[in-house]
């Protein structure tokens, strides 16, 4: 896989893998919980250009410690993109932003440090 993953449709299988991750505590900059101090490498960044949002997790990718999933939701909580990663992939996801989308929230799951999300990011 290259440095960018484009996933216009999310499979039911992938949705089923992500759902239980979100059922756990989702960590944020404001509430990093037991992993305080680790937010810098775990909270995704979102860059929007034209109709695409590029989500990057500034985290290393190693065989024993990697970003397992990245996904994004719109302001209504609908999934707009997701990817499952191996440690040999880059921790990034590019999603097509549907017309009318007002905001994006990006999530990721680290195999050692839990699930993190961004604040809601408005779409200009
Ligand atoms: Fe981590």
C-alpha cells in the first residue's frame, strides 16, 4: 500500500471491526486519560483540500506497536472513510468529503495506546 489510502466505501467487515473500538473510552487532547503525554503522537491531524480530507497520525509504524485503524465521521456521526493498516503501511487515510459535509472528526486506534480522536474540524 502507498502513502495514501482512499476508501470511498467502507465494508461491513471493517465497520464491524471499528464499532467495538469506539465503544471503549475515546481519548482526546483534552482528556488523554491514562495515556496523558502521548497525545502528540496519537491525535490525528486533518487537512482538507478541495473535496478531500487527508488524515495523518504522527505515530511510528513498528511490528509491535502500530496504528491499526484510521476512520473519519461527519458531523452526524456517519462514517465517511476507514482503513485497516498493517505496520508496513503509512498511518494516513484520504477520504472523499461528500458535498454538504459540515465537519469531520478523525479517529485512530493504536495497538498499545487505545483509541484517540480529533476535535470536530469544520469544513470551510
Ligand atoms: Fe502508540
